[in-house]
C-alpha cells in the first residue's frame, strides 16, 4: 500500500514538472490568441466602417442604420418565409393524404353496396 502511495506521489510530481515546463508555452499561446482576437476585432470594425460608407445612401433610402441590420432583417424574413412555406407544404401533404383516404373509403363503399 505504501508502495502504491509512493508510486502515485512520484507520478504526481512528474506531472507537476511537466505542467511547470509547459506553462510558459501555454501563457505565450494565450497572449498570441488575445493579440489575434484584438487584430480580428480591429479588422472587423474597419470592414464595418467601409461597408457603412459604401451602403450609406442605400441604408438611408430603406431606413436602416447599417447594412448589417438590413442583412439580419432580410435573413430573418427569408427564414420566416421558408418556415411558412414548409408549413404550407406539410398542410398540403396532410390534405392530400386525407383526400386519398376518403377516395379509398368511397371506393370500398361502392363495392359493398352492390
């Protein structure tokens, strides 16, 4: 039992050394990621400014603050149209099935009356 405890303690010590050796690399990578995120945000902001300048007149005509607002609104509208189209197609399919069922029952009734 003591042997197992010593073995586990040795493994813990080895893992701690590995962690200590890797920590500077992890911190360096985290700083690099943070710097990239700042760069990405700056580029995105600049891209938004350019888009706003390009689409300024269009946005004023349609009454939206910026092109991203318009695109978001249009995307929601498109998704809503797609959802309603699917609901409509499902309703048509259900009605077609009901009609076929009614037709088959009428046909069966004709044979039993004779």
